[in-house]
C-alpha cells in the first residue's frame, strides 16, 4: 500500500478547509501532455504509393511538386 499524498496535521481543520486545499493542489495539475509524434513529409508512407500524373497543360511541372 502506498503512502497518502496528503496528510492533515492540524486537528482543527474543517472539511471546507481540507476541500479548499485539495482544490488548490488539484488545480496545479501535472506535466503538460507530450506533443503528438509527426512523421516527416519525406518519409511519409503515402509517398511510397505511385500515382499517375495528370495529363494536360502544366502536367510536367506538377509532376515534380509534392502532393
């Protein structure tokens, strides 16, 4: 069994005072959530798929641009 996180030392503490202390300590929170892991664009799995370039004016230029 783990040790309690909060111990009331003053026997004269009212339930309202204990609730106020618990509310203040719980509002402090913990560490911020880690940022989501992002896959770099150059190694994204979708780039392994081949696509047929569109035909028409400017198709040669758009075939070299990232999708």
